[in-house]
């Protein structure tokens, strides 16, 4: 018999098929539930108080990278007063071993002394002592602001009395066969299993700060690589007419786990049902060392466009571009002044899944992907035809496969992003 966090008595019952286990933790191990003061919506307000770092990379059933799980750190109080960093919650974007996609971020979490252990395959008992379990909490204010979210296969999870799921994490790499088996059980009763990195000693040291705002276990060491796994939170307000759905993701599928650590996509055009255009920022080195905001720069482009007249369609993403090329692919889509940054696809980046493009007709013999292309963008930043042209030969000169769509700009600084912010040398002079 043990005392539970809410003062009730819990019994530890043996698990039989279909039987719920009440797992008791001692009162001293429990943390109180408290919610955050939401000051502003979305990540602008979030980033002033919190930091998200990756602690476990995951793979799918075929051994391919499929995202991972993150720690949410509190860096300052809601009023802006700095605190010794400590872990406040969890986040992640990963694919379960049976192919289901999970995306979540819970800024308000608590220990979970009572939970239903997952059924494990092959048949066997679940090693309760090898796991720590956290209850993912989603108060209405955090859901509304986008600070908190939980989706399975793109659908919002049902939140019951602010609780969305229990996150079941192996305690250490000493847990044997269970060291790499992570579980999440939603409030709807769905259990997802993930294959991820074992919890290392470094991660255990970070987790010892969990819910210790007094600084008694505050962490002053390396908090891990920054993560950008969050997808745009779904809003209750309808999207504006003529804009694309916020969930349109132009990042390469099957990209390496560190892609989201190194790069950040920023939407510059919404094209409704015809697609969207992004610029890609470098925000960390290839080794994962974060760059300060003044050191970050644009190094790539991504787009998905569908031509309403020809019905041709193309999607691409590349982390290699030139803001002022000597030549260009395709033709200017309208008799106005256009910017024409070029992009390229290298063999190493395509094989490493840092860059890609969907198939195009007409490539010269011997080529499996285009050498590069040109993005045609109105120089005045106004909404009008935007076009992507892929070079079909070995250079930008010659025939091209071109797709044009009517698009709406998302900001008035597109020209600066595509000229003064491209390349490492431009970082200091970039007009952000």
C-alpha cells in the first residue's frame, strides 16, 4: 500500500489480461500540478520563456529516422525574470513502430502515479520499475495559444480534464531490451510504441531538474541540441481565403534527424490550393551548435506549386541557393520586375535527403534529378504570379520545366530575405 499524490491510498495489483494496474509512488516523489501564465499566442511568447531540446532520436519499423522526443525547459518566469533552467515538460514528433504519426508539446506536466501499463509484444510482463511516467497536461489557455498540442495522424487528441496522455519513458540505458522502447497512452485509450535512443547519463542529469523551480537542481550544463519539431498549431479560426492550409510541410520526407536542428523553414508565399513557398534558414551548424539570431542566414528554398492552367505540379526543397545568378532557367512569368534566385541539387544532398524534388519530364539522358533551377518572385513583394523553373540540362541555360501559380506574400520583407540575407557572409547585414 502506498500514498498517492492526491493523498489517496493506492494498491499495487498484479496485471492480468484486461486488468488495470494502479501503480503507487511515494508522496515524496510527487510533483504538484501547476499551469503556466500564457501571455501571448504561438511561439513568439513561448520562446521568451522556454527552450525545446532533443533528448532521443527515433526510428521507424524499417530503421529509418522518424523524428524524436524533446525536453521543454523553462528559462524565465512569465514576467521575464531569468531562472536556473529546469525541465518543465515534453514534446516530440515521431512515428510509432506501427506507422502512426504523433506530434505533441505539453508545457504543463506532472508525475503520473497511477497509469495503465502498455501491453507488450511479444507477450510478457511490463517492467514497471524500469520506467518513469509523466502525465501530459493541456489547460485550455495553452491549447488556445498553441503552446500545447497533441495530434495523432494529424487529428487532435481528446483532452479529458486537461489530461491528454501518459508519456512512458525508460529510466536509463540499463533497462535491457526495454531501454529503447518508449510508450504513449492517450486519454482515449490508444497506446503507441516507439523505438528510440536509450536515456543516457547526460539526459538523466537533465531530467533530475524536472519541476524544480527553486533552483535546487537547476541545470547549468549542456541542455542538448535545439529542436524545431513543432508543427503549426491548429487554430479554431478559419484560414483566410486564398491562403494554403497551415499544415503544408515542404521539408524533405525521410530527412535525417538533425535536419530540424540545423534548418528552419519560413513561409513567404501562400498560394491556396496551388501550394506555398518557403525560405530555409540555417539556425545551427551541421554539428548542432546553435547560431545566435544575428548569425543565422538564408541558404535554401522550398516550394510546392500547381499550375491551374496546365495542371503541371512540382515540389522541391534544397539547402543550396544563389541570390544573384549569372543565368536563369525558364522565363519571366509576367512583364514586370522579378527577382530570380537560383537553386541547385547536389548528389550528396539528394542522397542524404537534405534536398529533393518531385519528378519532372524532359531531363536529359543520364540525369535522375535536375541540376538546379530558378524561383521567379515579384521584386515589389506584391501578390502576383510566382514561378518555379527546373533546368532540364546540366546548367541553367537551355530548356526548362516550369510551373506558375498565383500567390499571396506573407510579409513585406521577401525581397530582403532573397537578397541581403542569403549566405553566411550576409548574416550581419540581413534586414530581419
